[in-house]
């Protein structure tokens, strides 16, 4: 097999590795109701089942991106896939909520080893216009898997068991390991080996972990004063001041120390976790800023839309997956478009067109989200949104890493991925707050109009918000305690949840518009067939 063909076969298995971790981050959403029924987990445990993976994943991306440069990108990728598959077995066999959460934490470690190494392997393996095509395939895989995850999860949960939503990772992991060993060559930093910056690694983990924790848990524990006191065993948070400002203070202090420590070691000629010199590259600096902002709105609507489809429109998990499949189709179509025009249009232009398509798709969803909506009114905008994700994600990654030296690609891709994950976490926190705050306020007002007593209306609002809408179907049940008001209350809850989902969509569109404006700080980068820059990227 020729070297060129081997590279493209290797890209297939690199993309499957990306698909593995992206699917797992979305597949759980549609399986949660079955997990609740089977394991009897609490609402707090439900939240951690979904969020523990993201927390560890974001905290360790930068560390493993650097370790991959030192010890070998393929080696770290394979190790990550094995850890991920092993943790998936533990998740599938979990008999309690705590064991499931612990398994998800370990999955986050494996996922953090996989994502940055796939990026750096592509950056090290492909050159010139082939690199743009490879990044397009990588990015479209991410966009498509965001939708395939709910579809796969819905099918496995409905036809078999929620446990297979995790068990499916084992055969996929075996396929990935075999393919990577056969078709992907090892690559690493060829310079003189230097000692790992352990202090920098610890500071980066603390910074990322506390920031993501604060962003995700702010609505639960209170952004300033304590709403719900966090507990750890027999210990309970004893202060009126919420733990969230404390977490953000730790983020600020540890982040400042991380930068100071890294610059100090760089001046002394010692190794650093992050090559701070990369931020002197305009395309890298400005591209990461744009990527973070775009991520604020890029996938947030996918978290609220399945809840609305199931709890308001009454779709089951599999039907919800089929509706979201439109996003995957749009993303794969975008892959073909990016490949066809990659040699004629600059990657930055494709990024801007993609973000614009995302704005149209998400805003259109916001307009169409009503109690009486049907899948026919939703699918076209999901398709447009998927096309935008497919166009923007990969090409923006290519712009960010385009001028990064190959020997620092692991550090560069780790930084890029971390920026995206932190942006996603911020988006989840903000859009989640918009969704549930809007639902609570709207439902309270509607219940007041219906004349529901204050005590009863507060219970109804808490039930709907705390269950993320899962309590809505029970409100209209024949044996509901609401009696003759049950139908009106259930309709009010559906309208309120639709309004919250709509406002969340419009907020996501706003973030994407800011992200589009941020790309104006970048300028097109053109290369010849040997990957030599013809025009410098990202000036300004």
C-alpha cells in the first residue's frame, strides 16, 4: 500500500476514535430516563452522570496534548482508547449511581487522551491542501456524531438496554486499536527530551477543573449565595457564600500562577506545559479566541432540544434520535462541500460561511419551537445547522493550527481543544440557566393566571424545572392530583418549556454571531502544495 493511501486509511480510524468519544458525550442524554428507572439514582446523581465526563475531559486535555508530543502521539491515542473502552465496560456493568459516575470519570481520562492526539496526528501526517481535507473530515465527524449519539442511544435503549449505550464502545475500541496499529505511524517531538513540567500540569488541571466545575454547577449551588449546599460524605458546605465564587477565585489564582510559572520556566530555557510562544502566532491566538466564543453557542441547543422533543412533543428516545439525524446528514454534506471547494476557497471563508449557516439554523429553530410544532418544521433548520457545524468546526481548527510547528502540534491541539471545551462548558452553563430560569418564570406566571394556589404552583414549578421537563407528562395523567385543572396546568408547562427552549436557541444564535465577528480578526492563509504559507494568517 502506498504511503498516501495508508495515510487516508489511517484517517478513517482516527475519525472513528473521535466519533467514539463524541458519541459517548451525547448518547447518555436519551438514556438517562432508563438509567433512573433501573438504578434509582437521584437528580444530583443524574447531573453528575452527564457532567463528570466533561469535567475530567476538559481538565486533562492540555496535559495529554503535551505528553503526546513527548512520548508519542499514537501511543497516547491507543492508551486512551483502551482506558475509554475499559471504563465503558465498568459503566455498562454499574449497579449503583456512584459506580456509574466513577466510570464516567475514568472515561473522561481516556477521552482527554484521544481528542488532542487525533488532531496532532492529522497535523503531523498531512500537508498542504490534503491537511484541509483531513481537518474537514475530522470536524464533520464531530458534528455528525453529536446527532448520531442520540439516535444510537435511543435505538439501543429502546430495543435493548441503556447498558448497551456504553457496551457498544468495546467493539468500536477494538476496531480502532487494530486500525491505528495497521495504518497510523508514530510521531513525536524529535528534539532533545526534556523533563515534564509537573507543577504546570497540576496548575492547569486545577485551573480547568475549577472553572468547568463553577460554570456547570453555578445554577445548582448558587452563583453567589448558597442555594443548595454541596456535600461530601458527612461533610456539608457550612457557609452562606456559595462554593461557586470560591471555585472561580481558585481558577483565577491558579490560572495566574500557571502563566507566571510557565513564563518563568520559558525564560530559564526549561520545558513548559504550554509553549507560550505559540500565542505570538496571530492565527493561533485569534483563532483560539474565535473558537472559544463559537463553542459557547455551537452545541448548547442540542442539550435542550431532546428534552423538548420528548417532554413537550411526546417523542420517544428513538424518534428523537431520528429527528436529530438531520444534523448529522447536514454535517456530512458539508464535508463533501468543504472537500470540493477546499482548493478554491480559503479555509477562513469556509469558517465564516459555516458560522453564518449555524446562526440561520439555530435562530430558525428558535422561531419554530412551539407547543404545536412538528418534526417537519424542525428538520430543515437542523440540517442547515449541521451544515454549518461541518463547515466551521474543522476549518477553524485548521486555521488555528495552520502555522503551528509540527513538533508543537500536540501542545497546540491541546490548547485548541481546551479552548473549545471551556467554551462549551460556559455555553452549557449559560444556556442551561437561560432554559430553566425562563421555564420557571414563565410557568409561575401562567399558573398565577390560572389561579393555582401559591403553594401548589411552587411545587409544580420545582417539579418541572428540577426534572428538566420529565414531570410534564405526569401533570396531565388521569389520576393527577390536580383534578380538573390537570389539562390546563400540563398545557401551561408545555408552553413554558417551549418558551425556555426558544430563548435558549436565540441565546445560542447570539453567541455564534459574536463568534462570527471574532473571526474578522483573522485573515486568510493560503499555502502551496508543499504547505508553504503564501499569505500570513490571522494578522491583527
